[in-house]
């Protein structure tokens, strides 16, 4: 949930998927990339994931 909330603060909507939708201890982030996303959009998403991962010490 922290990762998802931090991404939202970066302008990225990526909801957390958690139990019971996935097994305990295997929560994840759901992203949907569409043809309408630009290269710049994808770069922004990647930078946000990296920034949040470093901040939360996931990376």
C-alpha cells in the first residue's frame, strides 16, 4: 500500500493488489499500459518507480 500511495503522489495511478486477490506476502502493483501512452509517459513511470523504490528501500 505504501508503494502505491507513494506512486500516486508522483502522479502515477498504480493500485496495490493484496490478499485475498493474491496469496499472503505476495502483494503487487497493477499497471495498465495502453497504446495512447507516449514514450515520455513510460519514462515518467519508470522514474517514479525507481524514485519510490529507493525512498522505500525496495531497490
